[in-house]
C-alpha cells in the first residue's frame, strides 16, 4: 500500500541503541523512493524538557488507541520495508501544529550547527570522509 504524507502507520522504529527496535505508530512526513521520513509517536506524556513533544489532539479520529504525542525531535528516515500497516490520517489541526513545530525544530537545529561553526556543507563533507 502506498504511503502518503500525514498518515499514521505502524513501523519498526529504532531505539536510541540502533540494535533494538519495536513496532510503533509513526507519522509520515515525507515519502521518497527508498525511504520515508517519519516522526515517532508515543503514548507517554509530553516531556517538559522537550519543547518538540506535541500532543495529538484528535488521536481517536486518527485511529490511535491512546492519547498520543508526536516526538518531533525523534524524526528518522526509515526504509520502506519497516512499515507494517496503516493506522489512519492526522486531523488538519494536528497537521498544522506538528508542521509548525517541525519547521521550528529544523530552524533551531540549523542555528545550533551554525553556532558550532558547522554549516550543512561542512557537516556533509565530514560525513563523507
């Protein structure tokens, strides 16, 4: 089944320790031929220390079983083979707030890179070495 932006799917998502993973809900952010940019979804409460934990207000309409949080700081690129089944689609209100926070997260991440003296080109060059 083809995946679309703003759908929720069950996918095999890696833990911080990349050797361990578990099936969990994710939000499809972007679909590419070989991979899918995905945001982790959890039923844990919003972490006050992470301003990019965004509650999914219309979680039932989206097909989720529990009140859930989009952890924007836990956005990863997943191989297409990691996706199990579609759960549902996000409500427009949730899309708007998640997108707004994702853009802010990217801008802040880029600002941190610049403050550390490493722009995107320097980071890409370092990764390719």
